């Protein structure tokens, strides 16, 4: 009799849990899943950056991504567990492709691609996601989660944009320095060489007026 009662109570509790999970709107389930994926992707690409980058600034940014998004992922998992929602445990095809692309790069090319895609673009998408959850999620815990995540993601996006601009600026400066060097080298021609070049450009091989004036007159 006691065993029968235990089974009945357990079945009732499981039934309540299932009903709760089924009651979570499909849109809310997708937003929770997308939040988990975004955090997982940031962690994986940042770990890759810590291994491959030679830039102290990129390394510092990547370490912050690992720390902050690990905390963010834990919060997402808590809300999902409370709603009996099973989250993915590995990256989807889109984020696997990005990781594979970054894996093949090194040096300056890696830094630029990492900051542009995992830094700026990914955080723009994450910012849109938490804004949507904050404004349209039906579940109160999901709304609260989005509100807590918003300031951190905004900070990440701002930092990523600044660092990405600095990396591009350094590359542009190096490129312009090389161009200026070539120009200055061309400008150091000897005067005689420059003069002969100027005559060839403006007058070609035509004789000048003094030459034409020296022709003998016909009588």
C-alpha cells in the first residue's frame, strides 16, 4: 500500500512538471535555446582566441568572454532547468563553421576575423536577442534573465567595437606608411633625371623653338 502511494505521488509530480514544461511558449523555448547557444559559442571562440592570438588586448578581451559568458550560460541553464527545458550541449552547424574557420587562421588575420565575427557581429545578435526576450517573452523568469544579461552584453559589444576599430586602424596605418615610403623614394630622383622626365611628358620628342629658328632660309 505504501509503495503504491509513493508511485502515485511521484507520477503526480512528474505530471505537474511535464505540464509546466509544455506550458512554456514555443517562442520562449527558442529564446532560451538561442541564449544558451550564444553563450556557448562565445566561450568556445574565446578559448580558441586565448590559444592563437599574439595580441595582449585580444587575449584580455577573450578572457573576459570566457568568464562572463560562462556565468551567463549558468544562468540560462538554471531558468531552463526550472522549466524542464533540455538545452543543447554542443554548438550548432552555424557556430561550428565559424569555429572551424577561425581555427585555420593565425596572426593578424585571426585577430581581425575573431573580433569582427565573434566580437562585434555575435554581440550585435546577442543584444537583439536579449532585447527581444526582455520585451516579448511571456515567461517572467526569462524576462528577468534578459534584463540581467543586457548590461553585460552591451558592454561586450562596446568593447568589441572599440578593439576591432583599433585593430583595423593599426593595419591601415601600417599600409599607409608603406605607401608613403614608396612615394618618398620616387620623389628623391636626381634633378637631372626629373628634368628629363618632365620634358618627355610635356613636349615629347618635338624640337623646341630655338631649333626651329636655326633652320636656313630658302632663297
